[in-house]
């Protein structure tokens, strides 16, 4: 499936997760006045719907992450922020290693990697964002017909 298909699938699954879990548990803040949360949900859906393709050299997410990594490194040199530099370098290194050394639809296209990739959001934001991220990641696997792939 192509980028657009994964994004559409991710948005459908993401919206269903947000609406369903908000209805049953009240997890998500859906007021339009809380636009920062809405932007965060939007970014999670986009990034995690495309994240499994970071192991593809010509993947959209690969190029986005490479650009963000390089741009972040350059920006951090101007503002003299070591932490921002390390995050940017980490993103650039992860993307390069994933695209260069992992086979497409290998480990990165697995449920285990999806859990690993979405777990930091639990510590940064909480359960709702981590569940949303994993659901969007899993939607990519389902769209690629790899929903059964554990490792």
C-alpha cells in the first residue's frame, strides 16, 4: 500500500479509537479550544501510520525523519542546545540505521516494534496517546496484511 492509503487507514482507525475510547473512558480532550492536544493527536496519527515504512529507503517517513534530524542538528548549533542536538542526532541515526540495515517488512513491521515505538508516548503524555499511536501503527500492519506478525 502507498503513503496515501496508509494515511487514510490511519486517520480512520485513529478517529475510531479517539471517538470510541472517549465515549467509554473519557480519555481524549476533544474541545476545539484545546488545539494543542488536537495537533498532537493529528501528528501521532500521521507519524505512527507511516512509521513502519522507516525501513524503506524511499519512504516518506524516512525522508521526513532525515530532514528533521539534519534540520534539528543545524538549528541546535545556532541555539547551542545540547539536548536538542542529541535528540536530532538520535532521530537521524535511527532513521539511517533502519533504512540501511533493516529489511523492508522485517522487524520494524512487527507488533513488538510497534509496542516499543509507542511506549515512550505513555511516559511523555499518558495512556491515551500511547494507545492511539499503537493503533495507528497496527493499522499500517493490517493494511500491509501483516497483522499476524509478532516479531
